[in-house]
C-alpha cells in the first residue's frame, strides 16, 4: 500500500496536535463553572452576573459567522496563535477588572479571543480529516468537549479548599495555555501529511458560495437539527436543578456526574463504530429515545429515577452530538467543510442563548412537566430532519 493510501485512512499527527490545543482551549471554559457565585460574593447582583456570563457566548455567536468564511488551513495557524495570546492575557487580567463594566469588557475580549482560536482550530482540523474517518474525528472532538467538565471543576474545588486563591486558578489556566503554541507549531510542520489539505490559495467563501452551500436540504436540516439539539441540552443544563427542587431532590451533582460519565464513555466506545453505521438512522434512534425520556421526566419523583434519566440522556446525547457534526462533514462539499463545521459550533452557541430564553418564558406560566413535553415534541420533530438523510447519497 502506498503511503498516501495509508494516510487517507488514518488521522494524521497534525490532527492530534490540534486536538490537544482544542482540549486546552475548551478546558478554559470549564473553569467558569462557579463564576456566577464568585461574582455575587464580590458584590455583583444576580442580574449583573448573568449578564457577564452571557456576554462571552453572545460575543462568539455574533462574531463566528463573520470570520468562519475567511478561516482555512492556510491562515489558521496565525489566527489560532493570536487567539491563544488574547486568551492568556484575558485570564491574567480578570482579577484586575472590577465589576461591572470593566469586567464586561474583559468578557467580550475573552470571547473574541476564544472564537478566533476555536474557529481556527476547527477549520484546520477539518482539512486533515479523511472522508471515511469523520465519525472517528468528531468522536474525538466530542470527547475533548466533555472531559474538561468532568475534570476541571473537581480540581479547582480541591485547589480552593487547600487555600489557593480563586484568581490564582485563572493564572494556572493561562500558564497551561502556553502549551498551545508548540502544538500549533507541530501541526504546522505536518500540515502536508494528508494529500489535498488546504495549504495555499484563496479558499475564502463569497456570498454566492454561502448561498450555494445552504441551497440544499441536507445542510440546512442538519443546522436546524443542531440548534434544536443544543437548545434542549442547554435547558436541561441550566434548569435541572430547579426541577430537582420541585421533587424534593436537593443534590443534582450525581445527575451531572452520571450524565457526563455516560457521554464520555459512549463517545470513547463509539469511536470504533461511528463510521460503521448509517449515521442518520443512529441519530433518529437517539432522537426517539430523547423524546420518550422527556415525556417520562414529568413523572420522575425520586433521586434514583432522576439519575437514571441523566444516564439515558447521556447515552443519547453522547452519540447524537458527534454524529451530527460528522454528518455535516459528510454531506458538505469539500470546500465547505470547514465553514459548515464552524456553523455547527454557531448552533451550539445559539442553543445556549435560545434555551434559557425559551425555558424562562415557559416556566413563567407553566410547569416543568409542560417544559419537558415541549422538549419531547422538539426532539420528535427533529426526526423529520434526520430520517430523510438516511442512506442519502453524499457529495
């Protein structure tokens, strides 16, 4: 077998170097798990804390569509380096930014730096993925998304309990981000590993290209599917604690632990089989499972049942999210893959912005049971987006 043939069936070293950088970048987000509580302890109102928390995602949501068409493997290295430098500076100056508006400025600058780094890394990684390894690649990316939320909060809690200052943990995370630079250098040295990867030339998208990309049913359906999936996920993430209180469950930590553990486990196990089955049929099965669980969530009344629901949700989401990204890759024309993969990330930000708005509006006049019925209906409706994609010919 020729070397090029072998490389077309594997993920090159450069991909794993970029995956390491992506893991570190995503780890910086999980350090903010108790940012709301800290801000309130230093005098920020709950409304102000919520505003500061949302600024980061809003910044990414607004900026990503404008920069995604202009980022590719040819220019990703310098923009990723710029984003890394900006994130390091922001993590170091958080402690010097008193509330409210100076902190808001830091949050915006942090969001800009993060979206530059993350968008560049995704565009670069996508250029190195062989077509028949999309499930493996996006399964690994999904694992990197989840692991920080399982590891970083307990480590930070332990550090705080041992007397390390809150802002010192930010400084340590800034130091860890320095490792991104050698990872970018290693990827740059090996970018030619995969024949056909984008090395030079103008690959920037025009408005005509974007209209062509979104003209077909497949990409539009998958982006709507992604938005609905992450809207549901965000609602559970932000409101499960409130629901738990209504049924007399004071501790939701086990729910998140079970949910995250199952998601990580299914993604690790699925790396070997994500590319062996029709992804649309698997996603359809996951959606049906989610719809059933959400219908039954209104009947949950014990901690055991709540934690069991967390495990089943983790099983479905653990398969659904990487397969969704892999399908976007599979159904995209090669020149649109980087942009479309970043549009999926845009849908994640959109879901985390839309979810709390929807849930807050519903809970203003209805119960959690009604909210879960809405989530069941949303996931059931998504079947009309995924079933038509089963066995559909890909470009």
